[in-house]
């Protein structure tokens, strides 16, 4: 079941936290994403909720008795979100309702004073990884990305025949997932020039980013028990932004026959705030409309509900600022703008497919969508596609030619949902700056 719309989505709902009522904020009272933070005065990792430019400390709320009677209260005092993610969707919705009461304009003066004591300016806190990530799986759900990349690798056979049946993915490396703002060291690896007899080892020359959407698993499933399409979204806690940094020269040499490995596993960045499925309820849309001639999904990956509202209308953007742009005072420039609704497969289909062999997902596992690219050139989600493998460089305001990432480049990803009649819900940012290879 997809989450439903209730009073917490009303567009006229306002918070007494004034910055949460600004039309451009990513974090109005209708959003309430979860993250993990520490602060200069208190190095303990604790769970927070973003509200306007403030962060609400949930452990402090529980200490003050503000979460009394809420089933999720104990989980709110942990140093990571895993226990909160493991709760049933109804318990998470009940917590959301309590937070809306506490942060809404109608709250009683006494409770408001207590909540004020648990608020910290967002600028003063350090965000940490939101969960202990046991496993990380990266999908390949954009048919446009798969076709573009395939046509560079295999011009005669760009899209392999399994693509429209199987939700393609690979198992990524959980240990190297880092939170936004962590610096990214250029990896070294084996790379082989097309006309060379043998590879050499050295710093990647074709470093790239991939714009993706991350999905944090909620309640897990028992080993051997697949999750059906009807139940799939009950196993999903929320979404974030993911940058799947990619060393293309390493990747192209190593990927056959077993798929991506060291070209991907050096670093993956995630945005710190996890946007709940509850917050995204107003922005659901039909699953990708398959063109005539494409097969329909097999029955275990199909449902009426998924066809009607399995998609999410989420706009995604990528910005870059090179070292020289910073030095010369240029603001970051936008490289692309795409939509999560352009993906061939939905979040429910990713979960149903992942578990269809009985594989168990656990709370806090991270699934990523694969590069989000649309049909238009301006919506391509990585440099490999945008610069067409370096043959169509992008000109930066300094006159620099961008083909792949240079040391000192900073990548900034953002995302937001907008729909008439609802408050805008934003994802915050996923940032990373490239350091030289060691
Ligand atoms: Ca990827």
C-alpha cells in the first residue's frame, strides 16, 4: 500500500518555527525528514527532524516527555535510525502526527517552550550517516541511462534483452557509503587505453558522478519469504539523494563478466535527511508508461496500484563548481535537471524483485535507483552521458571545458517535489568535493 494523504499534508498547515513557513524551504512542517546529528556541545549522535532551518532533537523531546504514548518514542533515542526504520508504517505515521502537533501553530504554550528547548540551528549541527547500512544495492532503473551507456559500450546492441523484464542491479559496498560533505579522494585503479596491449595502474582519469535516489529499507522480510507488490512499500522507510561516484576507465576494463566492482566501491555519498513515504504521499504518479511494443512486467512485478501511483514526481538537479570557479567568485552552475518519474521501474518493483528469490532485506539497508536520466539531453544524470564520453565538453563560466571531474570540483545534488495544492517538499543537498589521488 502507498501512504495516504491526511491533515499533515494540508497546504495551510503552519509551524510556529517561522523559517518552516517560507515558500522555498526544503523542510516545511509537511515534510519532517529524519536524520542523525551531533553538535559542538554534545558529541553524542542523536536523531533529529529538520524543520525550516532548525533541527529538532528527538532524544531531548523524549527526555522532556513530549513523546509519551508514542510507540516510536524509544527508537527516537537511538544513535541511528535503524530501530525507527524497523517499526511498522502505522507507528511511524503516529510519530509524524505527534510531531505535527508539537511543531504546529496550535500547540499549547507549555509544550511549545519545551520543544523550543530541543531545537538547534541547522547551521550549528554536524550531520552524520542516518543509518547503520548493512547492505547496499544499486539498481539500473533508467532505460534512458541504460540505452545511452549501452550505445557507447556496445553500439550494435545498446539495450540487452533482459532489461525490460529484470530490474537490473548489483551489490554495492556498504562500508564506503559516506554522508554529504565528506571529501572524495580520486581512486586509483587498472585502466587500459583502447590501443594499449596491457592495462596500467594509476589515478582514474575518467572520474564521474551518478545522480541517483536512495531508498532506506524499513521493516525487513524473513529469509525465504519474498515481499509481494502489495506489501512492497510497507518495507520502505524513505528516500534520500545518492551520488554513486564512478571511475569510468576502471569500470570499463573490469565490468565483464561480473559487473561493477572497484570502479564504484571507493565512495558513495548520501544526503543526510531521509524523506518519509508519508511526506511524499501527495506526489505520487503513475508508473512509467511503457511504449507500445514493450512487454508488460511479469505478474509478480505488476499491480493495479503500482500502475496507478507507483511513481513519485521528484525533480532532481545537479550543480557543479570547479576550483577555478570558486577562486574567481563564480556560483555553481546547473548541469542537469531530471525527474524520478522517468525511471522504467518503480520503488515497489525494486523491492519485489530484490526479494523475489527469498533474499532478505533488513532495516537500514540502502537501495539506490541507478542514474536518473530522462529522454532529453538536459536530464542526463552523469557526465558520461552529458559529455558523451568526453566528446561533447561542457563549457563552464571560467571557459574551462568539462568532460570528466577534475580535482577540486564540487558536485551538489538537490531534489524537490512540487504539486499544486500542496506544500513543496525538498530533499536538502548531497555534496562532495574531489581531492587528488594519494
Ligand atoms: Ca549507479
